[in-house]
C-alpha cells in the first residue's frame, strides 16, 4: 500500500505526464563571445528533440506540454506591450528571450535593447517560442 501511495504522489505531483517535456532557459553568452559570432544563430535545431520554448524562469527546468494549446501573451487587450509581436519564426528554437528578459524575439534580434519594463502577465509560467508563425510569450 505504501508503494502505491508513493507512485500516486510522484505521478500527480511531478511533471511525469506522457506529454511532458522539460525545457530550461539557455544561458546568455558573454558579450565577448557574441562579438565573435558572424551572425546570430537559433538556440537549437528544429530536428533536435530537446528543442523547445524558452522559459521566463532563468533557473531550473519547466514542464512544457507540446500537445497543449498555446495561449499567446500578452492578452489581446494589451497588444502594444510586446515589441516582438509579428516576429516571424518556423519553430521554437528560432525564438529567444532578449533585452532585459521582457521580449521574445527571433534570433536575428537577440541583441535588442529594451526599456526593462515589467509586465504583469509575464510570470514564471510564461514561455518564449513560436506561436502561429511568430515569436511570442505564451502559456
């Protein structure tokens, strides 16, 4: 009976579902390394099974369900709040968190500067990835 409770606790309290994929924030490159790159590159390849969206949380991993619908952020009533709206992409690895951590942009814009404004909708549950063909934060 004790083993059954342990299994149930692990199943319901962890990210062990069949559609769970762990994603973590990519570490920013030092300025000296960025200057050596000829052109910015995607974070990961679309063919890489580990390639997924980038979580806002910068420590640890976050559970992401690739089969779940994506709720684009910011909410539609706050369209002006996201400078990355309309940034074209074909997969999650082409999008990354940039600026002060408050914009989700395609990799060619990885060196973008921002106003460091905080957004109420941008919390630890948010992810940066490709949503309907454009880089955007989503849940």
